C-alpha cells in the first residue's frame, strides 16, 4: 500500500541536489533620504551592488561609505519600503551596465535598463537581444571609474560642427574635447545640443552621441526622442533618462 505523502517526500528527496551556497548577509540599521546604513558586511567593496530584501521585493543599492562598523549605501529604487532589520545580500559585483553597439538607438535609464518599450537589449542570460553575443563577449562597464590619463587619450585633431554658422565660425570645437553650454532657463541650450547631434547625420564618419536627460518631464524627453528619430539621428544616439519622477539616486548616477 502506497501513501501519497510518502511518494511526494521520496520525489523531493530524489530531486534535492544538496548544493551548499555561501551568501554574505548584513542587516539594515537605519534608513533616511535614500541612504541606508548596513551592519554585518565587513568585506563589502566601494561601488558594490547590494540587494535589500524589503517588504515589496528586492531593492538594489550601491555602497558609497565604508566605515569601521557599518557601511552607507545609496538605494537605487524607491526606499520607502526599506526599514531597519531588512536583510541585505552582497552580490560581489561592482555597479556596472552592459555596453555595446546594441545600445545605439535605444532609450535607457542610468542602470542600462531599456525604457522605450522595444524589448530587452541584453537578455538575462547575457546574450544580446539583437542576436549573437555570448556572456563572455558582452562588456560590462562600471558606472564610476578612473578617467584615462592624458597620455593615454587621443589627440584632438578633428573638428565637430554644430550646424549653427555663428558658433562654428567663432568657436573651434574639437571632437573629443569638453565644451560647456551655459545659459538661463529657456534660452536654447537643449536646442543647440540637439542641433549638434542632428548635424552629425551628414558627417562621413559619424560620432556616437549620448543625450542625458536629468530631472526633465517625460513628455519633454519623448519629444526630443521623436525629433532625433525623425531626423535620422537616433540610430547613432543613446538617450539616457532620469526623469523628474525617478529617485534622486538615478539623477546622481546619470552623468556617469
């Protein structure tokens, strides 16, 4: 005579792998304005990605401060459900995003996640959605890293044209150099940047453009994306968006 409960237990035992997995666990001690204090993670690295087990699922955070007894981490998502006593897991990975030509023509958030409703850029298995790259071929770039030294950088020997004759005639702008656009609100700073990106469509060797929108309305960003699309410039452009409704932590990460 067989008992269903015994048969079920036998199946569970037979399917048990017995694998031992080590995890480094800490505990949230305090939360305030998106900054989380955590104890118990003595081996955490600066800029390491952490996972906080909050009431409504896992929340990502990045390590900023390393102190003797605690560490300070910046919550990358809504922190209001994180509370003292929540469990924190180390991932062993520095905060980074997958990069490559697959990002061209896409709208992403500062964590590299697509927000343009065109589907995933890279699948969860680490294979590019556009077909073909394996996990080892995909490059993960840290969001914050040391800039190359002056000797390692290429010389600035090619001009970049904005398409605005007054600017191109008076101000020599080199490809690769920094150029600051300063002005009050509603004076046309964004228009100059967009004109410059659109003007690159006619260039023989087009540079890759990255437009970063920080704290702007989503409706305004959508209009900018549509303008780039209609002009043919979007296919060589990456749009990074941290909108007005996003957490301040994403605003902080956007320039990186």
